[in-house]
């Protein structure tokens, strides 16, 4: 039997961060990853041109952006010696209204004055409520029980009777972040999303939240960590069971067993269910994870021979709460002469187009891009979709969230260790919730707790 100080299950950013910090402190660590790669929900793929011409391009099919408040991620990028570059944003943005008209704007959405005033008031209200929340303990918000009992959509409609204003505010948290319809999660869950970014104003500011990208792709972070960990990482190791007591645990993968004084289960809460625990998880631990679920989003990317939208003085940024592609951005790598757009189809609309053939879905998506940028958007050289719901080891994107009432009822349980077992991923982070920043914070926190316990013993 293989014996180690710490066994880490999962080679996403949380698991790799924890493993690296523990290794730096002299711990004997092994990382077991079910996939044949590291990175979890971060992945860069190379795709050949689909228009018959020679060449290929890299596409980040998972997470990709870095914002100024993500201090843990920025520090890790510096530590690993990686470089970043700013997202292209020069020029006007676009807003596609209910009638399908694309309107240009610089800062404020081009909506009716009354709608703009309603959006501003809702933003101020959400900023105030988010300021009262410790994102690491959202269940302690002064009005947590009530806010967790009402859906975000219902809460918005209680605050405001301007439908377009509610639709836009709902877009920022529902389709754009939690990738669920706004009626399916609580107002408290929406506040956590806002507080995790510092404020609701930050969350809705594309120039803030989507500030920079990592040269070579955000997967460079886990790849660089894996390079430092070397043969401590073992891929293709799908853990089936964990047998534990207060002295340690035995982790089984096929016919092989690993024994460790401590175990870190660094996978999303929904994936924990794939592992059999003996003794089994307490009911509260199990129920906490059963009340969480992933949202659904299809990330779509189109590459063109040039960024034609820039010629029209457009930034490539667009929002359309009534469009199939509800948001779109210029996704061109630094110093690349070609043009790249990235857009997102989520929640019930992702359900709808997910039932179509690949050809039909592509036509619908490109038609939606054309609503923003005209007919030139209909003929990309390369078109790429990423839909994480079809991967059993993930099951959706971008992160898990609770159903109504779940955050106050079960949120704290997700942070609790169980004997020698620690659980964590970006899904349970406060600051950096569902982002790589949160994954790094959780990984470092777990490593710190283990090291503190080791010192005590």
C-alpha cells in the first residue's frame, strides 16, 4: 500500500494549490486525478480552421479571465512567472433590445430614462445589501433567512415594476454568472455572487470583471503547478472509495490503495457523490451536496480572418437579455491579427439549443452573433463550442449553487472537515466564488489548516 502524509483527490486548481503549499512545507503528497489531464474546469484546446484553409488556433474552452480584485490568482500568476494581457475594449459596446435592434453605447445602456433610473436604483440596493455580507459566511447576513427564501426574480419584481430593468439585472447574475434562470436561486445566493466580487457594481462592470487574460491560457496556472509537483500527480486515477477513521484514511483506485494521514477531496460538491465513504458521510454533509447543482452554459467562440468589428469602431462587447447569445466579447489573443469573438448561451436557452443538431445549433448561434455585428459574423473560419454538462467529472458550469433556502440551511456544512478528510473547491469560496481566485484561496486555506494541525500534533 502507498503511504503518504496527504492524499489529494482532484487536480484542479484547488487540489494543486493545496498540494503545492503542503509540498513546500515538506509534506509527502500524492494527487489522484480521474482525468488524463490536470486543470479541472480550465482547458485550452487547439482547433484547425474549418473553412478549408491551413492553420489552427487555440481556444480557452473553460475559464479565462482575471479581474483586479482576484488578488490570490494575481499573486499565483506572479509566483509562477506567467504573463497577462488586457482584454480588447476600445470602441463602442452594443445592446440588443427586445425588438432586435443593436444600439451602440459607451458607458450607460441605451435604454429609456426610466429604465436606466430603475437599473441604477436596483444596483445601489444590491450594493448596499452586498456590503453587509461576509462572503465567507453569507448565511450570517442580517436578512439571510428571508433573502434565501425568495427567488432572485421574485425579489427583483418586489423592488421594481420596470420589466426591462429587472431583465437586465437578472441577466448579470442568472444567465451570466450562475447560469441558471433567476427564478431558480435565491436573492441571498445572488448577493453572494455580488459580494464575492466586492460589490454588485463590480460584477456588472465588464471592464472590471473581465479585465485580463493569461498568455497561453488560464490553464497555464494548473499546468505550471503540475510541473512543480512532478510525479506526485497521477492521472487516470478515478477514486472509488475512501475508508476513514480519526487516524487517517485509505483511498482506493481500482485495485490500488493509498493510505494518508489526511485526505483532501478537491472536487465540486456534486462530484463528491461519485465516491463511496466508509463510514458514510453524515446526513447533513450528504444533503448539503444534494441541494447544490451546476448551472448550464454553452461557451461559443468564432474566429475570423480579421476583427472586422473594430473597423466599425466597436469593442466587440455586447449584451442582449433577449438574445440567444446573451453576452459577447472580443476574445482576440494579444498581437494576433485574426479576430475572435466569445459568447455564451445559458440556462433554458442552452436547454433549447442543446436539443438541436450541431449544424442547427451553430446556425442559431451565428445568427445571434449577427444580431450584434451584422452578416460578417455568419461566416467564421473556425467555430468552437464547449458544453461542460456532457462531462461526468464536471457536469455543468461555471460553478454549483444552492436551491431556494439551501445556502442558510447547508452552506456552513460544506466547509466542515470530516475526521481526517477536508473538502473544497471554488464552489464553496467566498471571495472569488466559482472563479480560479476562489479555488486558490480554498486550496491555500485547507493546506494551512492541515499544517496547523500537524504542528499541534
